């Protein structure tokens, strides 16, 4: 196993029934994290470094960690890339309609 | 004007078009503030000291300030009481369906 892979901590994700509403709302209360979720709502998955957000890499890593630990996204290692995906099915099971309702409010807010 | 009234700072509220989604989501990412909003969704208005929440008065004041400044509630002085109300019409105008969607998710989360 290459050193760079071996040293990475395991990526933990909450079980679907452990997804906490307050964690989800906190995760979505930030514009960068909202942008990430909005993009992942439209795409199957995406490498972390390819999101059009203007923040430092360490800040971006923090945002992805908040999103992952809240249950909004999964992350997996693929060679030297980390791939993110929205947990759309899990979120719809846990809180039906919630994420789309918040994304719709965001789209509406961006229009005004 | 009695001294106790004169010394109170004015209660400021954002205009409806200034209500910010990220502020609303942050305000609702706390269990005590969610409880206050849930109760105000069902009642016209209520004195601040009468909510069934187990937090220190200074903490409760902070929670009401976050809720007011986010645009979720109004507060007004009535003699020696401060009365809170949900800005249901303003919120429905700004972000249709959002607050009810989040409250429904909270009710669902509380059941599981």
C-alpha cells in the first residue's frame, strides 16, 4: 500500500438513522457547503478538487468533513482522488423532501 | 418613560427581502431554537419567559436574539414582558414551504 494511502484516516459516515436534522441544517447554513450540495444534487459524484468554490484547500477539506459527518454526502478514495456524492436516497428516506425544499429556497434567494 | 424601558435597546428586525437563508438555517440548527419556532408555529404569540425550555435566562435571550435577527420571529415589548411571534407570512413569502418542511423533518426525527 502506498504511503500516501496508508496514512489517510478512514472516512466515517453516519448510518442513515443516525443522520441528525440539526447537523444537516448546520451543514447547509454555509454558502460554500450549499454550493457543493447543489452541484452534487445534479451530478452522480464529483472529485473534491473540481468544485467551483473559491476557498483555501484546508477550508474546503473542513467543509467536506462537515458535510460528510452530517450525513449529507459520502466520500470515497479513488486512487489519488477523493470522490463525493450526495446521499440523496438516505436523505429522502430520513427527511422526505427536506433537501429539495432547502435547495429551492436557496435558488429563490439567489434570484432576489 | 420609566427607566427600565428607556434603557432597553431597540428591537431590530430584518426586512422581509433581507431575510437570509443561511441565517435561517443556522437559527434552526439548535434544538432550543427549534422548540421555540415549533411552539410559535402553533400559537399567535407568546411571552419569552413562558417557553418550556431548560436553559439559563442569558442563554435564552441569546437564542431569541438569533431568531429575531435571522428574520424567523418578531419581538415586541408589552409592559414588562417581551412577546415573540413567528414571522409566518414573511417567511412564506420569502421561502415558500421552507419552515414547514423543516418542522416536518423535525417531527419525523423526533419520532425515530
